[in-house]
C-alpha cells in the first residue's frame, strides 16, 4: 500500500513539474539565441528557468527565420 502511494505521488509530482516547465516561453521568443553562452540577449540569468514564465520582455517569433540573414538554398548551383 505504501509503495503504491509513493509511486502515485511521484508520478503526480513529475507530471506537475513537466507542466510547469512547459510554460517557459523562451524557445519561442525572438531574443532567445539557442547558444549556451548567451541564451537570452535581454535577461540571460532568467533564460530557460521558471523565472522566465512571466517575462515582461517576451516577444514571440514573427518568422521562422531566426537571424537577419536569409539564405536561399534553392538557387544553389554546382559547377561541373
């Protein structure tokens, strides 16, 4: 009985923690760099932590391109 209760409590806590971690919006922010040296250009100490959940500087990505350089990979020609 105690083992069942412990397993249920651990599962419940794991699910709650996972739901909390999925609320962190950093990956969808335009200031997120995906570089482990500087994760966020505005609030680097809060990036990817629970402190970032209500980040006032969060700005959603407006494009699938994450840099100012857009490469056209379709017009690449190889010389023979």
